[in-house]
């Protein structure tokens, strides 16, 4: 599941909080099995606006999800890395505004950042 954002905003809409709860529950289960797990929160934007402003906005979106997961759900900060991709990886290839491109996604990256 991805968390979607309003145009030009890094604030997580209330409509997305149910998804975050589901994500946090799954992460808690994974972390109980292995406390060394690491998850990457990836921020994205649509292609409207400058490349530089979209880069910053994508980083802020990723950080917003990390903050909510840590502060509201108690996910350990050490388990969360963030990255912003700006408009680099559009889900819907368009230069126009599209809500599906304004998102954060999360993936487990333990084996990449902490090889056995």
C-alpha cells in the first residue's frame, strides 16, 4: 500500500491513517521476529513544479511517514530509513498532476543494508 498526499503537501491526510495503522501492525510483527529489520520509506511526487522543489517535497513526505510511525505507533527509529525520489519514478507517466504519483511507499531492505 502507498500513502497518498495532497498536491504540494507533505502532511499525511486523515484518510490515509488507516493504511498507516495496517502498515505499523505488519512492521511490529516483522520486528518481533527480527529486531534488526530495516525498512526504507520512499517519497515521490508528481511532475508538476521544478525538479528541485519536487525532490525536497518527496524527502519531506518520507520523513512525515517516519515521524508518524515512530511517534504514534512506536516503531523504532533505527528501523526506518528515508529517501526522496522527487518526480524520478512516476507511477503514472504524465507531466500533469496525478494523485497516484504523490505518494510514499515502504519496503523491507534489511538484506541490502545489513547483509548476513
